[in-house]
C-alpha cells in the first residue's frame, strides 16, 4: 500500500522526499499566498501570509508525492516538525493529470474548507 502527500512552497523542490524513497511524483493543485501563519512567523494580531492550496477549474500546480505506507508515521512526524502544528495535515481527494484520482494528505488552514 501507498499514501500520498501534497507539497507546495519549499516542499515542492528541496528534495525532502528522496530520504523517504518517493515512489512517484505528479503535478497537483494550485496555490495561493493567503494562509495566515502564527506558528513561525507573525502574531495572532498580525498573521504572516504563507501559501495554502486552492483548486482552479481542475488545473493543477504543485506536487503530490507517493510513498510506501510503512513510512507513513515517520514521514508525518518529520513534516509536523518541519512545517509546524498550526496547520494540520488533512485528507483530500484530487484528480491528477491523466484522470487518476488519489486521496492525499495536505496542509490546510482550519475552517478553510480545503
């Protein structure tokens, strides 16, 4: 079995996935620089803008990574440490190029509906 993680921002291109032997990567989603962060930047009164995911007419920009399920707990712990606790990973379904659908984990703002 496998699981997928959606990546945006630095996770798209800094190679973090190679340590976990990424099986496959695919374009996925669009992104918007409008998520308010108080975890590592900003304050409750003035959250710092950071990226969040948005969908747009089914077109995709971003990256979804596929991993062996045995690595799930280790990868999720690493991502929690790296990305912070204020924007939890949530399961979402996305359509990849070629018509495949996957359920993946992605960061999303509480109450954002994503």
